[in-house]
C-alpha cells in the first residue's frame, strides 16, 4: 500500500480549501462563481494530469537500466580451410550473454531527487493555476456586476428625463416652449444610446463569465461582498510572499536546479557493469563461460564533467537571483495594490457621501427653477452632471472591487465571504 507523500497531501489539502462546497441558490454570488470556476475549468484538469505524469516519473527514477542481451561468435577463423565457419577452429564459439550496467548510486540518487522536484513544481503550478482561475472568474463576475450597476444608473436617469419630457409637454400645451420638449427628448435619446452600449458591455462580461461557469453565468448575481474589508490583511500578505501564487513555483524550481547540479557532480563517479556469457564450441570440446566486470573512467573531468558542474552552478545562481527578483516584484505589487485599494476606498466614500448628494441637490434646485418658469438647460446640465457622478461612482466601485480581487486570491486559503 502506497503512502501519500507529504507534498502530495499538502497539495490535496490546498485544493480542497480552494474547491469548497457551494450552495445552488437562485442567485450567483462571487464566492460561488469562483468555486464553480475551479471545479469546471479544463485548465486545472490539465495541470493535474501534468502532476500525475510527474508522479509516475518518480516511480521509475533511479532504476537500473535494462540489461543487454548479446549474441555472437567468438574466435572465428579468417584463414585456412575452416575460415568463416562456426566449426572451422577449436577456439570458435557461439556465445550468448547478458550485461547489466550499474550507474553510480550518486547518479541514481540525483535522478530520484530531480523527479521529486518535478512533482513539487507540478503541484505548485496546479495550486497557482487554481488561484489564477479564481481571480479571473472573480474579475468576470465583477465586470458583470459593474455593467448591471451602470445600466441601473442609466435607467434611473432615463426615468427622470422621461418625467421631464412629460412636464415639458404639459407646459407646451399651456403655452410653454417647444424647444424644452426637444431638448429634454434629446437628452433621453442620449441616455438610451449609452444604455445600449452598457448592455453590450454586459453581454461581453457575461460571455467572459461563461468561459468559466458555462450556463450558470446567466444567473442573477447575488449581493457583492464587502470590498472595504480585505480577506487577508496587508501585513500577512507581505510576510508570506513565497506562499503566493506568483512565487509558489520558485522554491521547487530551485530544488530542481539543485538536483540537476547533483546529477552533474555525480557524473564524476564511475559507472560499473557486469556481464556473463556462455560459449558453445564444436562437439567434443568443452563449452566456455565468461564473466566480465567493467568500469567507466572519468579521466578528463576538467573539460567534461567539471564543465557540466560549472554550468549547473550557474543555473542555480540564476534561478536563485530570479527568485529574489520575483519576490521583490511581488512585494512591490502588493504594496502598490494595497495603496490603490486604500485610495479607491476613500474615493468611493467621498463619492457616495459628498459628490452624489451634491449632484442630487443641484438637480433638485434646477428642477425647481425650471418648474418655476426658468430655462430647461440648467436642469438638463444638472441631470448630465448627476448621471456623470453616478457613473463615476460605479466606475470607482468597480476599480475598488478589482483592487480587492487582486489581493483576495494571492494565498491558497483566501476565500470570499
């Protein structure tokens, strides 16, 4: 009975956290969307197949090479009456033998080390891919939610402008200006065009979400999570860089480079071989048995094995330095994302608490002025400004959501509320 390796058990546990059970409700939450994406994407199936391939390689790594069967004729005469005949000389033998090459234990150990490192790389790629799928599914969900919010804001403005058109027509019947009706109607048509464009963006966003969820992308969206609260605090993210998706594969790749270095150093160790053969001679003469032992001679290591060791050492240094650079890049990315998320949080708060109420008040004042006999243009401008403020609010909340998502799916245990 095979006992699962600690690395394999770790990978299974992490994926178990990523693919948690979800409830089939009438609405599609962001959490459900990300879990469905992980369950259904064929990309993860491909990564798991690659990991299984690497595990199969472990089982044969370090094994002895296949033995060699040899068949031939020894001591064949080339002159005289029995030339080139199997019975032409007493020394001629028909031989059959087996040879087994025995690579050094250092080489076989390096092969096993390399195979195990490849499993770690494949497992890390699987977990990183699962996190990437979750993030991309979340971004698609956010895009759908944003388009819906944009359409809702445009529809609300459409209703307000239609009410203005109705009032303008009523005033026209009482001797008001036909220009007011035309101006209000033009504003309605402008909003209708923008609404149609927003519907196009919604269709595109749903198509992208369907890339991960299939038909479930058509479901109504549930309420968005609280984007003002990070799932994992910034200090934890900055303190666990190597556990994040972008860096998960680097440590296994360093171990893979170390294994390649061990293999290069093992080339300095000689390989052995043993062989046995049986020789059959002409009738009346004794058959023969031969035993052989061979050893490779790494005599010119300076221009052969030492060059390989130097090359593998350079690769180890290169991967180590690249890992350090990736760690710094990831740290800078997190710091920038945290700053962006905090800034957007303040902008969303200010937009909601200050800008939107001000725009609504301006619209109320302009409407009162128009209904009191004033010109309609200040009202229409106030409507445009209010719509711009509402769409800016939608955009800012979408930017905040994307900044939140960029930080939510960095670590394997990150889940949405």
